[in-house]
C-alpha cells in the first residue's frame, strides 16, 4: 500500500491541513475503484467501514491477490472534521462560505465538450481514452485559491479516472440506500452494487437539479457528453459513481462496519479487482425508483415528533407516519403518507420546526421537478 499526502491551501496563517489517500494494487493493471468517506464530515459510519476494509486489502495485496487498483480516502473532508461549536459537530457546510461540502463540483461535459469534440471517433474505447486524457489535463491545469476549492480538486484528481466511485455517506436515521444517476441505474455494475450492499432503496435521477454533487460530476460527464455528441460518436458510461447512505449517523458499530466491509469486498471481487471466483450475487432487496418519486414529509407546525414507524417500513397512501405535538396548545397533528412506497429515512432529533423535513418515502412514480436534493 502506498500512502500519499495532499496538502490543502492554508485557510489562515500558521495552519495547514492535508488529505490522505491510500493506494492498493497497480494503476492500469485492471479496474480502478475509488472509495471515500465522510465528505459530510459528521457522517462517520464509512470511517469504520474503511477501517475494516483496509485490513482486508493489506492482506490481499501482501498475497498478490489484487488484480486492479483501489484508492481509499478515509477522511475526505479534514476541514469539516474540525468544525465544532459547543461540542456540536458541523460537518455538512463549510462555515466560512456556507457551502455544502458535497455541492458545486464542475460540469465536466460543459468544460470539455469543445476540447474533445473534434478528437472523438466511432470507436468507444478510443473515445474513453480521449475523454479521460482531456479530463486529466483540465484538472491538472486548475489553480485553486481557497482551502475548500483545493479539497474539491484533490478529490477529483484522485477519482477522475476510476471505473467505479463510491462516496460513503449516511443519513439521520435510515436504512441502507444508494443514489445513482438514471443512465446507470439499471446497469450490471449498479445492480451488483445494490445487491452486494443489501440496499433497500436505490434512487436515481438524470441530474438532481442541485449544484452538482461529487458523484454527479464524475458520472455525469459521460452521459451528458453522449447526449451532446450524438449516437454516431459512442461515449461509454465509463464511471459508475454512487453516493451510498450507510444507514444512520449512529450506526457506527463494529458489526455493521465489518458487514459492510465484507460486502464491499464481495463487490470488488465481482468487479475483478480482487482475484478469485466471485460468490453468486445476493437477491435484490428493491427495484430502483426515481428520486423525483420521493415524498418529503413536512412538519405542519412546531412541536415534539412522535414517530409511529421505523425506517424500512412499507407504507400506503394515508398511513400515519408521525404525530407532531405542540406542548403549549396541546395541538396534535398526524403526518401522513401521500404515496405508496418505502419509508426509508427520518430525523434524528425529536423537536420539529414548521415545515421541517421529518422523513422520506421512496415511491415508484415520479411526480416532482426542480431541485430533488436538500441543500
């Protein structure tokens, strides 16, 4: 294993943080898989997963059992990891700018279209090489001026040429679920990922409508370019990039982490990164559903939240998911499902403010447009 330290631009005099990447296997020997965790720095389960995965990869590499390349970033956001106020960890937004650490990544299809258009041909493999070379050159030419921009650039440079990119996150309280872009949702690699991890919801969108997330920036390059250059110039879906929600914020126990590491190792074997015969894939626990088909449950007023259901419960339209009780007036209002689907996520806190997001239901029918993700 090779360790690389990537210094970040100092945010102020006398301080400097760094990003750490761990490189297993040999570049170009086989498929490349990039895995990072805690881009939202207060989402910790992935750190424990990579703790266990590292031990397995160390053993496999020593035995010569790696047939590809695996890059791990065990702390993808050292800036957010250091943001605390009165013992509360604030790891989702950079305090200096208010920007979400997982938004505002480049639209590479727009950036690279003019560069690659005249160099593409009718050969898909040739086009893959041309696009990756152009992407590498674009990234190497960037000169970030802030610590946050420097962090984003380092992460993209590490991941840009990977065949599979896994961005490990978690929700408040939730079941295992994945986000993928729609063109990839029914591909064999995405199906295998969902099966190996035991995902209970796989949510897809052709662009979430928000400022691009890390995973959308990388996978979006390929389908967006394909749409712009036309069918006569084949552009492969060369990077499956997925945001993986490892259940909830408190699901950091060793049993969960060891299981998830084993499941990721099963996926690496399936991809051919690890030598040996892959086990038969587990059965799918869900079918992919549109992100535009997710109902966000909203608090009707302030009050104490009394949840009636736990994440992972199938629901029907009209089912009561929670009751919000305002203690001074004693008003109690039921919050109900408007769609059939899976109640897969809920809040970790139990005091609601008006219109607060109380939870989400994954439905099979798209009904929303615009921004599909929370800020």
